[in-house]
């Protein structure tokens, strides 16, 4: 099942307190970026984030789920209605996220 644009729009609205949030459609799902780094995505209308130390500390009892078959587990964010929590979560994760790999030019 692909994710809906409506769910993406809701999550982006909830994250609107953060500067430089963007998304990219990818095979019916959406990859989410904060200040140019991938932090999570929308998969089957679920908001999943990378399991960084700060994210795991904020959500120690959160479910770990696969975004798609063959992928690494990610943290399911259940509390998508709490903007303050989401701000703290994503902003705290940013410094722990790896830099995006640069594409090599042919």
C-alpha cells in the first residue's frame, strides 16, 4: 500500500516549526529531509525515523518497524499530534545523522 499525499501533508504541517524540512517521493512513499539530511520517511502511512541515540532515548518503548522489505528497521513515531515533541525529536536527531553521500558525476 502506498502512502497518501494527505498523510504526508499532515506530517509536514506538524513539522512546520522546523526550518528546511523537505520531502521526496520515492516508489509510492516519501523520504523526509531536515537541513539536507535524511531523517525518516512516510511508509504505508506510517511516520518512521532513523534509530539514532537521541530518538531511542526519547522513545525507548517505541515499536521498531520495517519501512519496506529488505530495509533496516526504523522507529515508528506514534505521537504525531504533538508538535513540540516532534520538534525536539527531529532537531535532536540532526547532529547524529550522517551527511548525504555525494553523487559521482560520470
